[in-house]
């Protein structure tokens, strides 16, 4: 069984640590949902992977006419419907296979506190929950990653003993302005990132030396060539020829 003080990991890590597309996607999800680290994201992916695996196994068992598979299918669909991942009626095993990570992250207490308007950002929602300012069904909850069942989001509120429960608290009075300013900053950051990607793409298309496959001339060489080209020529009516612009070395006596 093992020592209970050192339980096994409840999540699976990526098979390859360095994948650009996956890392970019994980950074976006962590920023969008205010996750503390990628372990929380990997836990959600592992839980969703287990649901998909169970759905595939049940589909194979149902083809053989196994009666126990029908019971387990109903239990799986009821479990997903209870968490709000699937509709209460009319769901099938194919709907379980179409679930994504965002559907599971949307059921976290931290996300629902932000979506309900009790915090100005997902990170602030996590702080409020960790400090005991949020209650669920009248009881204080301090677990940001808690998955809520269907209908429980309506019972989310500020804790009665919390100073945020007052309507005159500065956090609640300044909430609309903070949300609006944060939305403007997010729009500026997205626009800036798109411009940077466009600029990088343009530079990458112009790169390439001989044959288009190698690198171009270094930047210092390009700047030196440009300065030399700026020197006025003698034939163009320049005031001083090229020999006077670049003096010769002193002769030895």
C-alpha cells in the first residue's frame, strides 16, 4: 500500500517536456483561469482523460451486450451531469469524448467566484477563497480548486464574518472600474502580442543569405555599409572627396 504520508501523484505529466504549442496553450489556460501552477492544469487533464478512457471502454463493452456496462454507463453520465459537464438528460458516451479541459476548469470554485462578479480577476478570486472570504451554502470554503455540482454556483457568496460582505467596502464599490481597466489592459496586451508575432513573421521571411537558406549579414555590417553609402560622392558635387573624408595613415620620415 505504501506510506500514507507519501501518496502517489494524482496527475500525469506530459510525455515530452519541450513542446512549443503545448507550453503556449498551458500558459494561456493558467493565465485565463488564474491557476497557481501547471500541476492544477495537469490534474484537470488527467481527470478528463480518465473520463474519456472509461467512455471508450464502455462503448466497447456495450457492443458485446454486457449488462454491467449499461449500469456503469448510466453512472458515468450521471456523474458528469452532476458536475455540470453534460446536460442532465439526453447525454451519450460520445458527448463525454467531446469534453475539453476548459469545461472542467469552468466548474472550479475559483472560476465561478470570478464569473459571478465577486472578484475583479481570477487571481483575486483565488486570494479571497484562500483567506476565507467566500462561503458556499453558508459555510466557509478555502479550496480554490473545488469542483462544484450543478446548481451550487447560486449559493456562492461572501462570508458573513468577512469585511467584503458590506456593500460599502472599497472592493465592491470600485469593482466596475477595476474590471473595465483590466479589460482594456488585456486588449492592449493581445494587440501588442499580435503585432510582435506579425513583426517576427516579417523578419523571418526576409532572412536568408545566399540561396535563401542561410542567415543574412550581421546588423553591424549592415549599419557600416549604410554609413559608407551615406558619404557624399565626388561626382555628385560633394564639398570634399572620399580621400579627404578618410585620411591616410601618417608616413614615416
